[in-house]
């Protein structure tokens, strides 16, 4: 209809100019939801530009096997997944993991330390700093193309300085192609655990994927996600139709929840752990395993409670032999300095700009306590 109307008016030069402008406005309205900013490099191009050296690839393969063995029951080592809420600064992050690598040598007979290098930050309302993938420099404008290069470079450097491969959050499944040769542990967050693509993508992986309980605290959602990840599926992935074999290392992360009054509530107490174990036993899932998140709603956003929470979980684990078998590790938010800070031009080195974290001294002390009490 609009084309016919436009053609009729084309006979008059003045009308041609007027309706040409109107047509452009209409096209703009149809596309106003987004605009293209820049083309992002293909994953193969990024990996070719920043390859993982063979010496580090061997470290990655060895670490992957050690971590898998914890979940399949052939190793009784305990996992400590520890690090900043978000990896916002390469130098600070690498200084943190360098220290963590030295501690790993001292506790290697009992613990496997997995640094948190979380490069995507989920935001409840979508506002605020979304992680290094989006903003390589927190105080500057977003640039995802530069962010992809920055996080890959940081992960590689972290392995070089510490000998440790890391955990990251699977916030965007399509980003795995850029990073999957670097990461040894994946977490699916409380807001993503119901998403079909996260579940199906997890079924493609041969590494542990922790499914957090949703913010509502509904355990059935988490266990449905684990069931989906442990099963094989036919679906569209990376522009291909694929068939996954299922991931036997998908497991549960208890992170607390938010009640109907908006209050943060814990689910790490002994009775909560018993209830969650009952869910596992009635679902017929393989390799039952829990990771307990000591922060977020479990700490009621009071980061300094993390050491106390960790100690309570270790006591529950000692008290109940079934729990000892299935509680495989702790998730702890920690950085060089305690607390958090706002983004500014004068930020403290190694202090969180998102959720507050334990400082290094408290974290190191807690790691040694965990090693002595598992």
C-alpha cells in the first residue's frame, strides 16, 4: 500500500523529496530496537590471535581430569572455588591468582583451588557494570570486541602466573566458543538456570557445570536443570544442528534465595542440606554433588559471614556421612582487599566493584582451615 502511494506522488519533485524523508523515518521506526555497532570477530579468529600455548594446554588437561575425578567419586579432594565477584582488572586478578597458586602447593594433597575469573556479571535490573566482556575498562564505554580479547588474554595470563585454571559463569552460552579451551568449571547462575539454551549447552560439555538454585529457592527448578544437562539432546548450537551426549558432571549449587518479602534467606543449614539430598536421592541423577555458595543470599549479602558459613557446612559434612560424600566444595567471594568500592577514577587496587568480598588475609586463613577440617 505504501509503495503504491509513494509511486503516485513521485511525479511531483517536491512530493518526492517529502515522501522520501517520510519513508526513511518509517524504516527507522521499524528498526529502532537496536543498531549495529561493530562486527565481532569469529571465535576461530580470536583463538588464532591469542592461542593457548601447549605448555598451558597440558596444565589445563591435567586440571580438568583432577576436577572431574572429584565429581565422579574417584578423588576425595575438596574443591574451593574462590575469587572476586567479578574479574574487573587484569593486574589485580593475576596478582590474586598468583598468591592462590602458592597456597595451592601447600594444600594440594587435600584441596583443589579453582580461581573465580568471572568475566560476565548478571544484573538483576540490567543496570550497572556487566563485566569485563562488556567493558574491558569499567570506567569506559562498553566494547564487546575488545572485551573478548581482554578476557581471553587475562585467562591465559592467569594460568601462566599461577598454574591454576579457572571457573567462569556461563551467562551467555554463545560466548563459550571464545573461552572453552581455558575454563575448567562452569557455573549457571540463579537467573539463568531455567533457560533452555543454558541447560542444553551444558549437556554438550565434558566438564563440571554447577546449576544454582533460582532466586525463588525452588529446588525442583535446579534439579530439572541438572536432569536436562545430564541428558542427551538434539538442538541448534553454533549455527548447526547437534546431538549432545549429556554431561555426567552437572551438579547443584546452593546459594540461598529471596522470599516473597524480598528478604535474603539461607539454604546451607543442616536441615536444608538434608532436604536437598532427599531431592537428589529421589531423582535418579548420577554423580550426586553439591557446591555450597557461602555468599549471596546464603550470607544475606554480608560477605564477612562467609568464613562462619564455610565452617558450619564443614561441620554438617563431618556430622553426616551421606553429606560428606556429596558436598564436594565451597564457593567463596574473595579479593585482595575486603569489601567493595564504587567505580571511579581513583579506585583501590584489588577491591571489588560489584559484590563485597573477603580480603586476602582472611581468605588464606580460611583455606588452611578448610584443608584441616574436611
